[in-house]
C-alpha cells in the first residue's frame, strides 16, 4: 500500500481501467517528474509509452502461448557455420524473417537430413512471427492429423480446421510422405481453405 492515499487511488483507477503498464510505472514516473522538471504533457507521454510497451509485450506473450511451442528456439542459438549445408541456407533462411512471405502466399518448405536443424529453424521463424504479433500455430503432422481425424469422427471437423485456417503462420513439423497419405481429404480441405498456392524450398 502506498503512503499517499491520492496516489493509491490513482493507481487503483488505472488497474480498474486495465492500464497495467501505467499502474506499474506511475509511482516512479511521478517521482522523476519532480526531479527532472517534467511537464504534465511529458509525464502523460511517458505514461502512455509505458502502457503501449506493456500491451505489446502482453500481446507477444499471448501469441507465444497460443502457438503451443514444445520448445522455444531463437535464431541467435543456431550455428550456421556448423556445416556447409547450413552456410548455404543462411541467406535464404534469414530473408524469411521479414515475414513478407505471409502476404505473398509463398510457403517455405524446410528439407534436409535428420539433424540438419529443420525443426529449430522452423521454431525460430515461428517465434519471430509471434514477436510481430502474428497468429501462429506450431504442430507436428501426426498430432494435427490425429486431431482432425478425431474431430471428424465426432462431427467437429469444421471447428478443428478453423484453428489452423485462421493462423497467419501454420508450421507443420515432421511432415513426411507417410503422413501426407493419411487423412488425405482433411489435408486437401485445410490446404484449400488456407490458399496454399506455392512452396519455396530451403535445403
């Protein structure tokens, strides 16, 4: 509890209005406004900047949570110098991080031998999309297909498909030939709904 009843009332109003960034920073900013001779307009700008930063951070956290990553991977943790194939893929892969492919309908396809880093790079790209507040779903092919198959049995296929169709970026891991032949109609419907027009391979 703050010793200043007026300040505590102000903070309570901010929390009531769902302004957590402002509520967290108000006490310190009010103290600094006196020592730095901030104008009322300067103080208001700083409070609003804190609230905006807080909301952006919350939005990113929400996107990451909704994506359901089994593990978070950042591109900073990937060693492109580990092998010649990784070095070769560096420029093409990093170009994807501007996320322009989301608007053009190009679908990156990561192919390579086991241990090449396909899953790591896919997670890192998906994390970048979350950080840009894009709606992301990260799922393994077996899990997605099992979910769609179960939903079809229970008459809830449309609802299950909606989660994948609404995603700005749908990342399907372990999508091998054997899985592509399973529940083929579900996949065709999903691909059609998402408008999957083309693929760009990275080896």
